[in-house]
């Protein structure tokens, strides 16, 4: 049973968050403001309430004593030392403030070896959430430039990313630069790349221009035809990567293709259909199916390098192959993200199954 007074547990947790020295002071300050704004101590004299938010960001209230009792770590399997217990309570509070009650409850089950990293991650995400409330971009920019760009595999191994891509296609040029925003969705515990189209805006998001690789259905490739069992994929019009970041909408049966054509990278994203499913599409693109010519790009410079394929259950990337065959939509998808640093491109794949990360790898080079 909880032994600590409700106000004491909350006060100590808020003080622990605000006094943390393991991150940039500005991030800690923003995370502390987010936590304090959620728990609403100023309201305690008025019916003992704290603020709540559900997944739709509707604001309500609750009894802070009930909330505090749930923060106790006496029922955690392996609560750890005093510092680790404090981190767990902070994670519980901050995840609750973001509206993700499932992630909040998981604070008690995090492995001791992972508590420190989980706490650092949630502190940064809380700073992003606070910034987004006031229209400040600093925290999301920090995440993109200092965390994702500097350590892609580490970041993508811990934190989910999703792309809400663009349908825009530049019919005159090979490149396809598109403005995007990058922000944190606290209710789903993931970062979002979202195309700026149709007047879309998100307060506090970090804006950047990306090389956007649009998705189009397999039978729209010129010359391919609509016969599922025969045809040619040797006239695909691809997108040349020209910016510092490349995104394409999530793969849920689709295939992502890439070619190094004389030092320039070209990419495309093809969608399956009811007549050609995701596995079949990937197999056809790699030239593994009789009577279907493998993928070639019609607008790329002549090159002896092959077009590599990253598809559902099948692929030809030297470092990747294909993605998990179970990823077919909803909360099951793969994301391909490209980052250019000092003129060199690297591409990464993250696989998500029922909102859990089940695989991360560098697929290029």
C-alpha cells in the first residue's frame, strides 16, 4: 500500500523533473513546465483537482490523491534504487500528461537497465509537447538535429516515427522537394513527419524541406500494363534525392526502390493491389517472377548499379532484404527514412507491429 502522502509524492516528482541536470537546461525547464501545468497544483485548493487530457486532447480533471497513489512504485516488479524509482514516477506523470495512459502504466515495468534512457526520452518529448502548446519550435528542432540525425539507429530503435506523406509529384524535374513539418504526437508516443499541404499547420513543429518520394500503384507504371502475371517494370519514373532528408509514406505492403545512378540516388514507392499483393509486387520488382521484367528507372542516368527493392517479405537491398510480412496496415507498418550528412546518404528502416518497434536497420549503403 502507498505510504507516502499524496502531495509529498507529487511535489518530489515535480522537483525531480525540474532539478534534473542530465539534459540541456532549456529542455528541462520546458519539461518541468509541462509537468507542472498538467498536475495543476494551483487548482488543489479548489476541489483537489489536477488536469487530465485524453487522446483527443480534451481537458478534464481528477483527484490528485488518486493520481498520486497510482504513482507509487511499491507494486513495480523491480523498482530499482531511489533515483530509478524517482525516474519511474516522473515517466508516469509525464506520459499521463501526454494522454498516453498505457505508456504511463508501463513505467513500472521498464527494465532497470533501460530506465535512464526512457527517462531522458520522455523528458525531451515532454519539452516538445510543452513547446507545441505555445508554438515554440526549439525542442522538435533539437530532436531532429541532435537526436535523430546524430544517432539514427539508436533513435529509431527506441522511438516510433511515422510519415504522413505528400501526393505531390514534379512532372518536369527529377527532384521533388516538398515542405514538411516534424513534431511529437504525445498521445501515440511517436514523432511525425507531415507534409505541408491543404493548409496543414502544427504549432511548435520544426519545418524542413525534404525529398518526398510519392507512392503510386504498380499498374500506373508506363508500359507495365494491368496483367498481374506479365509485363515490364523497366520504365519507372523515379525521384532524385536532392535535399538533406528523404521521406516516403509508410509501407503497408508497398515496395520502396532505390538506385545509385552515378553518385545520385533515385527512389520510388510502388503500391500493391488486390490482384498483385505486396509479396508478389516485391518479387516482380526484383526480377524473380517469369514474364515480368525487373525494376529499372527511365529518368535516371545510365548505370550498371541495380535497382534495389525493399518490399513486404521480400527484397534485394544488401543490408536489408524485405520487411516483416505481417506489416499490412493500421498499427503495423514499415517506415523508410533517408538522411544526408556531408554529402553522403544513409537510409534506415523501422518496422512497427501493434505499436511496438520490432526491427530497425540501416539499409543503405
